[in-house]
C-alpha cells in the first residue's frame, strides 16, 4: 500500500471518488480521462462511493477532518439535473475512503437544495452551505403538455402546493452547523456562487 503524505486529500466527482496524494509515484497516464499527475497531487484510485438507483446525484464537495474522517456532501435523491426534489446529503469514511456510510439527509427544504459544500471549523464543528432553486418551474409552465404520472407532472403538483411565502422564505443561500447534530438552516444574505464553502 502506498504511503499517503500529510498533503493527501480527497476529491469527489459525482458518484466517483478519487483519492489523490501529493508526491505519489505514477502508475498510469490517465484515469477517467484526467491526467494522473496533477499540478499539486497524483490520482491514486477512483471508486463509486454512493449509489441511488433510479435517482440523480450531483455536485459533491468533500473535506477531510482533523481526525482523518472524510465527509462528502452533495445534492441527492433527485429525478434529474433540475427538479424540485434535491436534498443535501452526506456520506462519511473513517478508513481513508475504503468504505463509506449510506447517505443521510442533512438538509431538506421545501425547494430544490443544490451545490452543497462542507468545512470543519477549528473547534471541530461542521458547517455546510448550499443554495435553493425553483429553476424546474420553467419546464412545467404549460400544464397541458404535462403527462399525468410523469416526473414533470409531479413537479407541477408539488409547485402548486408551495405558497408564495414559502418560496420567498426558502429561496436563496443557506448554512447549517453541527457540533453534535445539525441545527435548523440559517438564511445567508451574502451567499456565494457554486460550492459556497
């Protein structure tokens, strides 16, 4: 087994995780089309860390905690790239990415939760951030074109139940914090773009 340096880190890509290590020796020229030798690290291996059959998972972000635990957050349990069902989910590995826990929801607002990021603070608390969207509404504007029982038909039903004040309250950027469990989401007026933390 290859020795990992203190500069080792993990990069999660969709359902695939790539473990990379600073200063490791080259084995292959490319993995999944990416050069093995990167500017600051080398890809050692890739593997699927989370599967949700029939569902879409996107936009992962990972962090390595001081104790070595790896956390990856993402928008999961989705119908497709743009839909109303996205939830902020998290998986964990305590053995350098060899095994992973099942995904758990850490945030699930009434809107589409997207592009989660996560960091560990100096005191060990975790902070996750994401934004919400109603971009799916563009594909359900014409009710006459929606086939009963289709994904978009159910999106329309969901959207019709959302009161304007609910959309107003939950549309934007949010953070949650955990010291011993996740607290309620807090609205973030500053918000960031893609991967807010």
